[in-house]
C-alpha cells in the first residue's frame, strides 16, 4: 500500500483512538472539534476519503463517519500505537499476588487469566507451562479406598498430572510411600525417552507403577500445550458490537471450542516465536472466520527447552491495543520468571 503522509498517519491514529473509545463511526467535524485540529473539516474529510480509498478506513453508510478496516488496525498496531505502560503501583500489586503463590502453578495460571481479563477488559486465555520434553520431577502415591491409589506426578516446569490407579490388591500407605521414594530416586530429572530405555530390577508393584508413570509422560510429550484457562467472557459479550449479535455467538463458540483455541495458539505462537514477543491477530487474519470481528494479542512465556506456555487476550477489533499489549508483555515476563524459579528449585 501507498506510503502515508504524517498528517494521514495522525488522522488514522485519531480515528482509531476515537472509534475504540466510542464504538461509533467518526466524522471529520467531530475530529476537528474533539482534538482541536489545526485544519478545516473539509481538509480532514478529504484526507479520510483518501485513507478510505487506500483501504485503511471504510464508511458504513454514505452519510456516516469512518471506521477502521483490518488493514487500518494492522498499520496502527505495527507502526503507530505506543504501548501504555502499566503504573508502577499496578505492577507491584500484580507481582505481589503472584509471588504469594509462586509454588502453585495451577493457581497462578488462573490468577494470570483473571488479571489479564480485568486489566484488558477482554477475554483472557492462558495455557499452563508445558514441557517441550517431559522431565520427571516428583511422584506421590496416596492410598484412597480399598485398592484405589491416587498418583500425583509432577513434571519439571510445574505441570501436575493426577490419576487414580486400581491395584491388584490393597497396599498400605507406608509401602506406597516407600515405592514412590524409590521411583523418585531412579527417575529424577530424566526425560520420557531416558526412562523408557531404563533396564531396572523392580518388584511387581514398582514395575506396575513405573509403567503408569511412563504412560503419563508419553501422553504429556504428545500434547501441544498445557491446560487452557479462560476468563472474562462477559467482558467481550458486553461490547456494543457483540451485544446479542451473531458475532457474539461466533466469539462464544471460539471460546467454548478449546481444540480450536489450541490450534490457534499452536499455529501462531508455539512454533518459532520468541519468549516475551507479542503477536497480534486481527480479524482472524483470513484464516479463522469465527474471529472476523475480533483481535487476539498473544505472547509466549517460560524457559525455552524446558517449559513454555501462552497467554493472551481476545476482544473486539477495536480493543485498546496499547494497554492490552502492555499487560500481556508484562505478565509474560512475570510468568517466565516464575517458571524459571519452579524449574530450578
């Protein structure tokens, strides 16, 4: 597309800011009055017409003002928008919340989703940190009822896998604890492949539980990402463009269909993106029809080679990109620190 003049860039930025604020088409006279522009309404109208011809704006009706197009938002996000830094007090509050529960991965992924939804006023999505290759960290065996045993398997990076096992015969808690301790010693910090290649002398109980652990780790290796946590759906549905519309129903289906979200995350973030690098998908990028009226801001977090996850915000295309990018980037860095601490404990 043609290179824009400084004046056109300014006007495009103002149209987008105003449309994000009001959710109504923006007219030339309103812009002159609202921003005290040193140019006439006719000049602004001509520039907006040119931006419309170039594909950055559109006019819903002949008598209406202008609204941004997908290309307009992309130019805005790529070269115009300035990140709105979070206030220091907000950063300190969020950091304190996380460090109070820094050893509980499940809790801080849910907290991350809650903070993202609140700060961005959008729908948040956070995947738990997932090892690129599963590494054994710790095993607990808890006697339940009769022959039932709860197996709690912790992988390096904080991922927790739980499974009930039915043994051939009842076993005391002391025996289960001793068995878990022996397997912990044998498998400590080993990958799935290394464990699979071990040639051990085990008794029947140890052998049975060893096989279950190996099966769980193989399943973990086959997963693209960790558990997906969502929050803030009502924020999206409350936006004017989604209120009771087909667009709202499509956005709802996207957030309800977790396989689709995992697919979006795996194709846009998990393959080759750097830790902390923010990506913005506008209007589904021509790939996902259900996101034609939405934007998603995403970032990867964690420690490459050990465990990584993804966090992001889904909202209307007129979301507040500066603030959303800022909170996504901040939380990506915070969660990366937590993952590193968890792994190196």
